[in-house]
C-alpha cells in the first residue's frame, strides 16, 4: 500500500537502528502515549531490536483501556434498555464492566451493533426513526472530529432519536499527570501522530519546557517509530527538550483548523477519571451545552450502578508505565485475553494484551535473529 | 451485492409455493415433493435414488468421518454461497487426514418463508460443488422451523471418506525440520464476508476462496511427498491452525512473515479494519507440514493446481518453544502468533 | 487511537448536506467524510480514521523522509566502497521506479 509499504522497509529499519545504537551512550526511558503505536511496536517486535539502553515504556494511550468503569457500566445499562440500538466501535465490545460486557448484553437480547464510523450510527438513526440510537463516543482527539460530526449532523437534521455517550480523553493533560507524578521515570515522550494531525503540536511546547522533556511527534509504521525514537535519543543525548515533528507528511504545527473549529463548538473540557489512573483535571471532553440534548448520559436515566474493579488488576500501574505487563503477578495466569481482569488485557492496543499476544517470546527461549 | 437467482427455474409443483412453508418439513406430501422435484434432480445418484432412511454404500477398512454446520450470513457472498461452502468445507475436513472423500449426508434446517428460488440456487451450488469434488450426496433430511426462528437456512453436512492403509497423517505428526507450506493467499474468505457485512461493508474485488482440496491432496500423496500434517485454516485463520498443530505435536513453528502470500486487496481491507490476516478465515487453502527434503516437490504439486498458483513455503518446524508459533517480522524481529479469543472485531486504535 | 490508513480520494460529492467522497485504499473503496478537508482534490491522498479524512498526506514530505533515511544508510556504508556503490545503484534504480 502506498504510504505504508515504504515505511516498513527492513533495510531502512536497520539503518535507523544502527543510528540509534551509534548515538546512545546511557540509559534513557521514553514513553509513547498511543495505543496504535504500542500495537505497532510490539507487533513488529521493535522493542526487541532496540539497544538495551533505550527503554520504551507504554503509556495510557488506549482510549478503550482508560474509559472510566462507571461509563462502561452506564453504556451497558443503556444498551440493555428495550428499543435501544447501541452502536459502538469494535474495540469496546469486550471491555469488562463491573460484571459483564457488551457481548453479554448482546447475547441477552440487546441490539448492539459494531460500526466502522460514527456516521454509520447517524444513518442507522435516520433509518430507524422509532428507535433510540445511542453511539458510544470514546477516543482521543483523533476520533473526536468524527464523533463531533455525527452529533452535529444529528442536530442539523433535527434527529430526536440519536444521542451519544461521550468519553473523550486528551493527551497533553495525561502527559502532564505522568510528568508530575513523584514516581515518574519517563524522560521523553513520543507524541501520538494522528492526534497531532488533528490538534497540531503547539500545546506540547509548554510541557516540554516545564518538565524538560523532549516531545517528538511520531507516526505508526516501523520506520516512523524508529525515526521518532532516533530524534528523541538525539535530543536526550544533547540535553535538549524541544517539540519536534518526526511525522511531517501527516502533521502540521496547527493541525487541522476545520476539525479544531468543530471540536470547539461541539465539545467542552471537563475533568475525567481515567480507569486505572484516577482523576486528571481538564483531561476530557464532554458535549457542550449547545449539544446537551444529544448527550446520552442526560437522555437516559441509569441508576443503581455499583462499580467494582478487580482487586488484583494492576492496569493502572501498567498505564502509567510503572510496571511492564509481565511484571504483574496475574499476567498470563489469572488474567489473559480470554478472561481479562482489566481493560489493558482486552483491547488489542492495551499493553497487557499486546504483550500477551505478540511479545511472549523472548531471547531466552532462543529467538532467531 | 446483487444476487443473481435468475439461472434457476422452479419446477412444478414447487412453483405453486414461492416460499418454504412449515409443511415442507412435515414428512408428508410437501416434503416428498421437495425431495422429488428439488433434491433428487440436483444430487442424482443411485444411493440417493433408493430413498431409504439411510444410504447403503460401499465401504473400506478405514474411514474418515467429519461433520460441520454452516450458518454463514449473508448466505450469498462474493465468490460463493452457503451451499458451496457446506460441500467444500466437509470435503476438505474429510480429506485432511489423507482420505479420499466419497459420500456426503446433508441436513437442512429451513426457515418458514425462505424463498424457494434461493433454496434452489443453493442446492444447485451444492450439486456443482459435489461434482467438482467427486463426491455424492447420498442421503439427507429437511426440517422447517417457524418464521423468525431460523435465519433462513442452516446446513449440516457429514462427510465420509476412505483411507488407504499406509496413510498416516495427523495434527500430532509434525516433526522438527519439517517444512511448512500454505497452498495460496490467506484471508480471502473472511474478508469477502466482511465486505458484505452490515456496518462494515466496502466495495472490493475480494472473493471467497471456497474450493475442494482433495484433488491437490491426492496428487501430493501420489507424488510421493512425505506428508505429516494437513489442515485447512478455516475459522481462526492461519494462526489458529498453526498453533493447534504446534500444540498437538509438541513442537515449535517458525514462520517468515514476508513469505506468507496475501492478496494485495485483502491486505488493504485488513489494514482498513485493523485486522490481522493471520486470524481471518480461509475456505479453499491448506497448510501442509512435509518432510524437509520433499518441500520443493510439494510446492511444485500445489502450484500445478489453479487454486494453488500462489502456494509458498512459509516456515519450518523447530524443537524450541514447543506449542508456540513465532514469526520473523518484516523488519527482522520476532513476534508470537496466537489464536484470537472469539470474534475478530475491527478496531479504531 | 490512531488507526489512520492512507487512502486516495477518487470521488467527491455532497450527501445529507455534508462534503463526502470515496477513497481507494489500494483496492478497497469506501465512502468517507471530507468535511474536514474542504480543499482536498481527487487524486490526493489522505489519512482516514473511522471514515473521516483528517489530514492530507504530503507526497513531497514523504519522499524527503525516505531519502533522508536512505542517505543515513549511505553515509555509514561509505566506509565500505563496494557497499556504497551498491547503495547508490539501489537509490538510482528506485528513482527510476518512481
């Protein structure tokens, strides 16, 4: 595929790895905050090819994993209501709530539908005027413009049977929360490429300066990730702490102005509880007052939700990069993708699932080179 | 996609009823009409014609038996339909131990209201698939369930094949040093279904690869290839198949990702939906574990078939990491290939 | 949260009052929303995420990135003259194919 294959070239990958190896002189800890990048790193085995001095820590970049438990429970309650058509991205179907997931709701008779795009949910609402259609609007800033458009179109078309359960999360506050944590080890960040395609990267400059961390906007293909790491190592070795763009073909400094305008209209900043981490102020988006009518949290009264997390699940520590998935006692034994204890084991972008699915094989077992 | 049912013309007296009715499953006159005017003409063979409760057929000292149910939705998809799938699927399962498939028994569960024309086209597909595979549908059963209780049509096929005395092929027979081959591109069937699945549909040229593999297997054996294991990677895809064999044989499997053949458009579809081609179903491909020295000969045999032109050697069996399938990635690292949990879902991350 | 795939815009139209189009993902054609890229033209490439084009892909920038990476490799290989010659030949050949 054009724009994909070229950025998977093994020889160029080797070149970049050699450059990283030649540049690094001491141990550095860097974090990527993007589930898509986590997935790519582990699926391509990039972490296994990096020199041992470069430590990659996987951050809370999986919106599926960080959706607060009570939001999931709310979604389950709404999806169980008779007459509701509950639409969601595929990722969310297996995320465990307090006692079940959307798959179970489907098996019990709920009309739960996987959609590729939020506009599909809008069309389902148009085609089913006598049913309430609810879309589960999760994601980082990358997905927000799509979700915003669906709500905007519902409003302009006067649909009374469409609403959205919103749980958007923002990257910069997450980076700030990680940097300001007393146990933080992270010295640099790879910023999520497509988040920056939408939002630009001006917001990261104050963070880079305040915490003296390099922040490099990075793409997703193996060469993009290696290039992001290479630029990061160069900065760290030189003692610099700047925002740099290693994904220029898809990211401009100001992002996408049309998208940002829509986002400012449809969403309002709010405090958000990140599952496994806790409350991060100003780290989420909810529907603005102008669009309050389309907020499923208001349209549906759901009471009696008692949230209960697994007591042995350590996904919070994994999400903050404090432990690696295979350092959790339950990893691979009590907690597997088949019977996940927490969200990081469910979503294929969750670090635990990625480790389990792709990364179980290590050098000690005689890995070929 | 538009389904062309026009090629089938409905014989009297079935023409009087455009849809399947409960009576067609009642065992009375209507059932008999369905057999006489639909199933018999389509599947026509001596054993079936005698219309006994069971078919009497010639046997052998060793038999291979397999059964499978087919509930695919939508029932007509690019490249095939549920009927063709039901015949090829069972032919292949029977053939994977090296047996020659001979007979098929078929059970239909039809939903009241299923258009007769659709049933006719499906039965025709089955007849053609059986002929291409060289098997006979010798006995069957039909039940009809109330409207709303059956999703149109469910088909169960049970196949019987004869196994020569000197053939020993099974999932537990793979050995370190064996070459691993696949007979063609992976992911075609699953993505063909995805392309017409509601909510995810997209325009593409992807077609299901449903096909009988018994002729290819027979030729492999005739050519003297030392075959240890055969399996068709259906649900769960190549990943599930390789893992099952690795576990059953207590060996490790090492794959070179770049050598696994994938159709360009299937690859794009997987990229777009965030799916791994290794987890996507195939219905006309086989995986073969053969003695290392026979690898090239096996490859040549496969490539001699129209359904095998993209056959490739994709890896080898190793003694290390037993039960685990490891792939060398395109950029030279390694990753584990594992079975997925349940349904494969498209992702946004 | 970033499964954004490059697609080539092959058609542009209005639907339900929104700027929509069709994108070709190397053989797969799907309808996408172009509201956020009002200036995009048929033949351009865009990153598409959940059915929305979120940014145009800059061909020149992509090429530059690849060339820079290639040059990094050549610089290292200059220590070995044979390998350097081979590398230069590769880049020249690649240039032909583009």
